[in-house]
């Protein structure tokens, strides 16, 4: 779909879609009615009060994110641990408050399966409310109006809809430690906890909500008097001493150390692999273009030499000396053209094989670093298949290349004997030798036809830019990896910025 005909949106929808193109037919918005404006303002006020209340309650916050210990294993953390969805910091909450205070509201009645959305990269702070929003609970609970506004405001901070699934982790009291399953890469756990809009929403709607109703001016679960607030009693009071297991099967490290010693170096190595792949594609293109120029040059020499030799044979009855000279020069030039073309073809083929092996080695190196983040080689395997298809797509070119080398070398060997035979025929030798001269003419005619074919083919290839299929395949493989790397690089930049702010 053309970018002019669609709007890219971040959305919260019951379908679980994350980021999609909204057709112009659906990209319609209207002013809110007076009643709807009142509902939206009450939801905005409730969301702001919840965020500001969380800022005042230290136990809700991850105070030193870089020092949070990550435990990876099969356990659940034991007594005193709780399921959480997001790592809340003071800076994050203050930023959410600032963004939500600036928010304006419009409605889109056509998005029947959605709660709300914001336009990606929009300069304003407009939240578009959809039909499900008006049916959502007005107080903090799962898929509520305040939670939806917190979700949409987080998009203005660069958070994404990575998943609508309940991507949770176990956390000890005060956020001193988190527990993730060993089969879930730490990168995925941290990315969903730090950059997933729905995780922020669920942290408030599921973890921090009050478990008891609001009666007589307070919540029975914690005694909180503010109606729009979070429940501190939803979180454990202790730290790692609260049942933190000492199982040798559990690996542990701090988030700061993991990012500094593992994730950032792996990210940098992946970037280096991509740069090397792009350089390999450029080098392949240059070599292929040079080989194409050499092939055209060799072909022109072959055509010139062949034409000269044939002219010598045709002049034989009237000018024997000139004919012998033209024949000898023609054969020599034709021989030189054959050698130039064969050498260029062999050099290009060997160079392509070497660069293809080099690209595959870079894929392996990239895959080793990718496993640090995702534990998967899915993108690398897809990129490798692009390089494997190369051999099938270039089968005709390979056959023609082999044919060119064989005919060029064969013509070089035959030229010597052809010179001797043609000279004898021109000197008026026996009828058998004269027939040999005729055979030489036929050989020269065939060689000339082949040279003209290859010159035409290579000239057309040069006029189109002489783009090598291998270079295109390497670039396509790099493109697949770059999409994966973009996600990893964004995460590393943002988490590194978060950790630096806490120094």
C-alpha cells in the first residue's frame, strides 16, 4: 500500500495487532462530544493521579536499575517474590506524566475492534479514542480507560507494541532482583519489561491495582485514601533475603554487567559484520564490473583479430604476402583476445566464490552474536538461503562462463596450427592442404561469431551497470539481518541511556 494512502499507527486493539497501516478510509477522526470529552478528561485525570501516586511510593520503583540482579533458572523465586511486567523508574513515570498532561483527544468511530491509537512520529500529542474505549472500566483494572491512556502516552516516549501477551517476570522486594526463565533470553525479558507499551499498562492494571474495593474513603487492602492510586501492599517488603534461592542451577548477574560485558559487545560485533558484508558486496560489484570491461575488451580484440585473419585468407589469390601478414596478425590478436576473456572470466568466478565463502563466514559470526540476544538463528538461516539461491539463479551465467573459457583456451591452441595450415594453403600446396585452409576459415568464422555474441552480451550487461548477482544476494542477506539488528540496536541504545542516567 502506498504511504500516501495509509497512516502508520501504534494501537491497542483486541486483535493483538501491534503496529499497522491504517487505510485512509479508516483514518477518519472527529471531535469528541461534550459527554465523551468529559469521560476522556476524567480518564486522563485518573491516569495522572495514578502515575503521580506511584512516584511517591518508593517500593514501586526500580531505584538502581543497573544493580538489579537477574536470576535465570527454572524456579519462581520463592516466597516474597511477585509477578511484574515493567521496570518502573522515576524518570519513566515523570516522562509519562509530562506526555499525558499534553495529550489531546479525538475519536475514530470506525475502529470498532480497537481501544485507542496514536500516529507514529506525529508532532502533536493526540490520542485517538476508539469504540472499545468508551466501554472500558473507568477505574484501574485490566483494559481500563486510565490504563489505556498510560499505554498510549508511552508511545510518545518511543515504546512499542512488542507484544500484547502477558510477558512477565518475577521480582524480589524493592526490585533488588528479577527472575527469568532460562529458556527466555535476557534480551527479550528486558526488552519487554522496558520498551513494551502493554507491559507498562499491565504493571498498573494487574500488579499495582488495589485488591479490595474503595469504601468509606479508603482501600481496605492497604488503607490508601486516594481513589486513583496504587497499592504498595501488592509488592513484597523484603529484598533478596525473601526466599531468594541459592540454587547452583541459577545463573546470576546484574543488569548493568550484562549490558556492559555481554549485550553491547555483541551488538558492536553484529554491526561490524554488517559493515563487512556491505563492503564485500561493493568489492564484488567492482571486480565484476572490471571483469565485464575486460571481457568486452577481449571480445573486441577477438572480433578484430578474427576479421583480420579472414581478410587475409580472402586476399590470398591476389596478394599472397599481404594475406600471410594479415593472417598472422589476425590470429595473434584473436589469441590475445581469447586469453584476456578467459582470464577475466576465471578471475571473476574465483573472486565470486571467495566472496561468497566470506559472506557465509560473516553470517556465522553474526549468528553467534544473535544467539546472545535471542537464542535463535532464524534470521541468519533466512539470509543464508538467499545466498544459496544464487547458484540456481546464475546457472545460465555459469554455463556461459565455462563455455567461454573452454572455447577461448581451445581457440588459443588451435590458432597456432591454423596459422600453419592457412599459410600452406595460401602458398599453393596440395588440394588436401587447401581444404585445411578452408577448415581454418570455418574455425575463424565460428570464433568470430562467438566473439560477437559475447561482446554484445557483455556490452548490454555493462550498459545496465554490470551489477553482480552475488553482490545483490549479499545485500539482500544483509538487509534481512539489518532488520533484526535494528531491533537489537534500538534496545541497546535505550537501555544504555537508562543505565547512564542512573550513574
